[in-house]
């Protein structure tokens, strides 16, 4: 028997390809190294942004709810709402009165000072008067925000 290597013997027996022929395409393309790096960097950046938003302090006070309103006359509406006071930041709330067509007929902003003794289980109930241009149908808080983070 001559000098036959195992590789040559197997390729001749099973019909192996010569070494200069590339394998047939598998239908899936491999990502290049720059594409892999860009994907990893993009995923890391997206994770960082998600963590930032998840761990950042809440930009608006929690637990703000309308309690009720009173239409005094065509020039005055009284709105009552509850808000969870913060122990270190002042809160500003926009309160409005609307007519039967949901058009704004009165608007005011009210400041709620920080309360170092604030209890997270006890909301503060606030009542404010809203001067109106015509008879209102209701009055309610529109939104609240921390005074050190003004609305734009």
C-alpha cells in the first residue's frame, strides 16, 4: 500500500471538496466585526438610557386627584383636589374651569410648599378659587409639576 493520508483517503472515499473550494452558502449571512461592535454598543446605549429613565426621580408629583368643584356664580368656580406633598420640593398645580362645551373659562396656578413632615400615605387636600369669564360647568386640576422643573 502506498502513502495515503487519512484526509486524502476520506475525501476520495466520500467525495470531499478540494481545499480551494468554499463551502456552499447556508442562507444566513454572518455579521462583520464592525457590525457586531456597532450592535453591542447600540444595545449598551439603549440599556443605559432605559436605566436612566427607570432610576431618575419622578418629574411630576404622585397621587394628584380631583376631589370636587363648586360653581359659585358666573364669575367664580371653586375646585378641590388632592396632591401628595413633597418633603423637599415645592409643587405648582394648574387649575382650570371649563364651560359646557369644554372651553376654558378660567385658569389659575397654585403653589404648594414643600412639607418636611410629608407622609406618603396622607395627601394634602387643596381648594382654590378660579375667576371665570362666564358660567363654568366644572373645575379641576389640569396638571402638577415640581417648581424647580418648570413647564415649557
